[in-house]
């Protein structure tokens, strides 16, 4: 920690060359890295299984808990309850994010998963509005708030864990496995809802069948908890703890004071990522059913097929991000959405099933360009000592403002304007914002060491080459010095 002497000496300001020792370079055990990816992906799949089944059952849940409202507004009320979870997300993100920087990534991920599983299970146990009136609505809101609180620490913590557990040159590909978990969770939820709707019929689904997917969250949560509880802590976190002598925890105030630039850039990046993601995966099932009049089973089946196709595309995007850089892939996806969103939604609204499929697939491919790159890119914006907390603040505030509200806003605008192209316009707007932010403000660090950490390699043979140019290996050194100078100045000013 810097002292309080009023010392603005040139020595502090002078550029210094970073020093790197052989033993500081992390050699990542490949099997441990794969285990980390699988465990975090299973847990993340559990979270998105929950969000998925709620999205796919939005119309049914609207009838169960909001029977006094009819038509498109019933869907609006259902998505309003969906959005409520995002009110608690920033609070949970700050709580679990800061806890993860203090206690470790592994413990927090186990806690959030258990909370999510119990909250999801409880939704399936809530009596309907016809049984207990508005108490049912209140209980649903409470369950959604608990889900939001736990998910606030879940996704950002999972991104941090994988990014810190993988070799630098494979971080993009291995981190994309997290989004495979997302898609598998969505696919499992959609497939289950589709199958139950086909077997039981709409009337039985409305009566009690909708509860079954929520009940299944409990065993999935137990499997995920077992896998996560048997993980090792991330090498980057362990190395930081060994080198850090100051036991004083970094506060939210410190993060906002000294890392606000990365937080602002990150929030804009999350904005376009989350808007596209939620329109394609969360909103579209209800759009096909409630707005375009498709049969529920037919609409869900189309979404499931598209998501299955997305899985290898997401992995390919992660693979190529390690070779040509995540920034280029993201820019390509944004340009594609700006040019093709309107044609895609024209296809979706055509009434021809094959055209609907191609429209959905076009959107899904560009969405995959973000899903395959963001789990590695977002953690790289922050230094190791604040990564979990800063990423949780960044992701959850942006996700709460723009993610949970996306289905609500789009469905409300359609109900007011009767314009089926509203989702396309929103995607284009988000993409225009994204291309500006990514092109001007985002530094591509694909294949490079994470900020605040020494390089992580897969083979010992790579160490010799890294030691030949420590300045390139510790590329973040000068950036860290700038932050340290700002902290020093604040201390000198007594702030």
C-alpha cells in the first residue's frame, strides 16, 4: 500500500520495465481446465434452464398467475415478473462478486447454484391465483427475486472462474464452453416444455403440467453443486493471494473510483450482447406464439433446432477468437445484425415455416459470435484483484437495465404500436451502439495474459519464449501503474 507522504516524485511517474520470473508463469493442467469448464457450464446450464422454462412458459404462467388480464397484456405482465428478477441482480452481483474476490471463486459459485435451484423448485410449488389469489403472485415475485439475487453472482463468477483456469492461448475456445452450457440449458428447458405440451396438451399444462420443469431443477442443481464443490480454486486467484500482503478487502467504492473506465466500456458491451441474446433466446418463443400466432409446440420446436445448430457455431467463434481476435469476430456479428435484422424478421413474419427457420438462424449465427467470445473478453477487462466484483457490477447492472427489460419492452411496444418489426429495430439500435463502442474503446487482448496476472500456458516449452520479452508478456504493467498513481494521488489528497 502506498504511504501518505505528499510525494509526487518523478520516480513514481517514470516508466519502469516489468520483471517476470519463470516460477510466476502458470502452467495450466489441461484436465483441470476441462473439469472447470464442464462444472461451470453445468451450473450455468442450470441457471438458463430456469430462465428458459420461464420464457417458454410465459404465456401459460400469465394465465396461471394473471387470469384477470387478457390478450397481449397478459404476456406483458408475465414478462414483468420475469424482469423483476433483474431488480435483485445487481445487489446479488455486488454481494457475491465482492465475496468472490475475498473468499475465492469456487465457494461463491457453489452457493449461488444451490440458491438458484431452491428458488426455481419453489416456483413449481406455488398454488395458482385461483387457489390463493394475489398471494400466489406475491410468492412468485419473491421466488423470482431470490433467483435474481443468486444469478447476480452466478454468470459473472462463472466467466471469471473459466477465464482464470484456462491457458491464455485457448481462453476463447474453452470459455465458449460456458455458453454451450447456456444453450444446453435452454434446449433442455425448451425440449421439456415442447414434449410436455405435446403429451399433456395445453389444458393439462395449464392445470398442473407447467410445474414439472420447475421440479426438475432440484436434481440438476445437486449435480452442479457436486461438480463445483470438487473443483480447485483458479490459479490466477491463488497466485494473487500468495503475492498480496495487504489483507484489507477492496471496497465497491474503490472499484468505482479506480476502474470506472473499464466498467463503463464493459456495460456498453454487455448492453448489445444481452439485448441480442435475450431477444433471440428469451423473447422469440413468445413472439412466435403470442404475436405471430404460431402453435406453441411448433414455435418451440423451431427455436430448439436453431439452438442445437448454434452449439458448434459458438465453439467455432471461441476457437477463431484465439486466432484472429475476439474484437474482429464481434465487429462482424454487429455489422451482420445491422444489415440483416430487418430481412430476418421479415422472414420470421412471413408465415412460411421454412422462411421462419432461416430468419431465426440468421439472428442466431450473429448472436453466436457474441456468445463464443464474451465469456473470455469480459473478464479480461479487469485486474485479478477486482475481477469478480468489478465484472459482477458491470454485467449485472447492464443486464438488469437492458436484459430483463428487453422482452417486457419489446412486447409492450408491439402492443402499443402493433408493429411486428419492433424487435428488429431494437436489435439494430443495440448493434449500432455496439459497433461504435467496440471499434473505438475496446482493446483486444485475445491470447494475452489476463490483466494483473502473469501468463498462463499449456506447455512448459512456452515459458522460454515468454521470458524473452517480459514487457509484452506483462502488457498490462503500465496500465496498472497508472491506477496505482491515481490511488497514490487520492491518498495524498486524503480522499
